């Protein structure tokens, strides 16, 4: 493709050098530049890509898209375009460069505070039951068939995302279930994606270090329902959780059809007679006067909502209810989501990714229903993230669990003890006798497991599938599941 063709898709651009060239690739990383590629320079929070333009040119870049002129680079004579926002511009040219892959597949985008990863996995299983070759993009990476592609973000940068989607088209994918994060929507990483369906799971406090307010956080989510349909010729269907307080705002913003799901409120798709255990969920799903039994080998009350949202998306895309039920029955538990760790012990150990107040509340409430004995919770909070949620999570921990072990999560550049102090600030004085503080996460898990007696349940929350722990000066291998198994084996 010629650069002049790509340039047609750039809005509010200013062309400095008008020469043309054939384009072999696009990147924002100067280390990845190959001869014939376009380099997109953008100013980020911790780096400024404009300082690497000449490095990119030395590596063979044949055109530059940047947010400002760099005189010595302009003087080299290659096509040079100035745009208001480099990340947005990259989104505008990535889809056409890769041949608009979203137009060749059914695309479902899933957004919300909780449930995105599980819902996309359930959707992939539903698509497979319908005979559709399905792809997946999200927190755990990207996958089509058995091929795994590691991704840096839940929603990858636009050029990386479009390359992944193009690869899925090449491999014959007919449908894709994709997590769409608030960061990805706000920063334009999802630009170029044309969705057949958008799923709204819920909204709760999260990422306020970035969005500052819950209102701004929700507005970023609304981009999927308000803005994306306006850039596509596809018929858009919104699937909305009617039990969520923000449901009416999402409906009002949606440019397309709406189908709702709920457990407690009137909705198009509902669940009745739900039975939840540690390892399974069953209920009767109702839609337009019809009812089908849903049985899943995945535990947790919140998975009733996840199943309903995936089912409603399937219905929106025209799949029949029996096929949807078959797909849900075939689905496997998502790694690190209410995942049971079993080494022959006579008490439960559950590992979950819950790291927001809403998620902690859901996980602990569900775990509490599964035992008549004690619930022991191990959790912390990530560093360099929203500090306001820390005391809230501390209060929820002691309100819902019988015993709480407060520890480190990913402290990043913060002092672990300072993060723990923020959590403890939310815990009433009369609850402190039920609280243990252990900064070392492995030792915290050990203490919780040693406290456990027959019939108790230990919930280890915060990291789920992650196999690392991030400190200011290093990142170490750390997997809650591995650690729990090791300690259970030692103590058996």
C-alpha cells in the first residue's frame, strides 16, 4: 500500500513532505522499525517518541507520522505528516493497512469493570458450538484455535490489534470475542474495529488513577456504544446489564439495537432458579417466552451474569438458545477466575483476579455462600493505582470474611507497607483482632492456609492468572496458584 493511500484516512493532518512511498508496515516502537515501514511518533506519559524519529529513519523508516515537526527529520525528505494525536492517527491508518479485518468477521466487544475475560471465553465457546471458528483477544492474550499470541495490554495498541485480527482472518476466523478496556477506548486503541455487538457487564470503581472520576470512566466505556457504531456500516447490537445502575445511561448512548439481561430486574434475557456451587452454575434462561436449562462447570454466583451476557450477545447475533446452552456447557473455567486449588485438603482454596471493591465484594459474597464454616481472605492493592479504593477494600474484606490477611499485590514503585496502611485505614478498630498483616505475599498465603480448618474456604484475591509480582526495582515470578499448591503440599 502507498503512503498517500493511508494518508487519506488521517483526519486534521498537515503534510510537510509530499513525496510518496510504498509502505510495508507500521509501528510506534523504533526498535521494531524495518525497511519500508511507517514510524508513528507520539508523546506518552513516560516517553516521547519524537526523540526516536531519527533512529527510526536510520533503521529504514520511509514515512513519519508525528505530533510535531522535528526539523532534522523533516530535512531528510521522507513523507512527513503532522497530526493532533499520534495514537489516534495510528488507529486511523492501521485498519486500512491490514485490509479492514473486522469487516470479514463477526466482532463482539465486551467492556465493563468485571467479567470481561470470562464473558469473552464463554462467547468463544458459544461460537465454537455454533460451528464458527472463533478468535479471542483480551487480558490473557490473543488466541485463534490453539495458537496463542501474547499481548501487552488487555486491548492492544491499534496497529498490534489490527495485525492480530488480520492474522485471525488469514487463519479462517469467522467471529472474535474481544475485551475492550476503558484505557483502550479512551486512547483510541480500538479505532478501526467495527463491532456487530457491544456488551456492557457493569460499572464500578476502578482505574480512577487514570480516569479521575467514575463518570469519566463510564464515559470511556460508552465510546463502544456511542462512537464505534458511527464509524461502521454494520448493524450494531448493544447487550446491557439491566441490573447495573448505569444501564439507562448506556441505553441512551447506544447507536443501535438494545437487548438487556438481568437477574433481579425486568430484562429481555433472565435467569431463574439459579443454583451455584464452588465448581458449577445452573439456572433456567428465559427469552421471549422460551426457557432453556443452562449448566456450566464454572462456579460463582457472578458467573450467572457472565453467562447471561454471553448468551444475550449470542442471541443478538442470531444464534439459537439451544446452541448457546451447548456452548456454555462446554466452556472451561478461566485461569485465575474463582479457580480452585486442590491438594487433598479438607478446606477450599480459591484464587481469583478480584482487585476492585466490586470484584472483592462479589467473590467474597459468593465464597461465603459455599461454606457454613469460616471464610479467610488474602488480598492487597496494587501500587501506583487508585488509592481511594484501598480503605474501601479493607472494609469489605473484614465485613465479608471472618479472617483477613492483608498483604502486598503488585506494589510497583510504592512502599508495600504504605499501601497496606491505606487498606487498614478502612478497617474499624473492633475488627482489627480478625486481621493479620503480612507484607510478604507468600508468607501471607502460608498464614491463611495454616489458619484454615476443615470446611473453611480461603480466597486468595488480586492476582489471579498473573505469574509475576512487580516491585520498584524488579519483577519476580510469582503465581498464587503455584504458591498455594506448594504450601498445601508442605503442610499435608
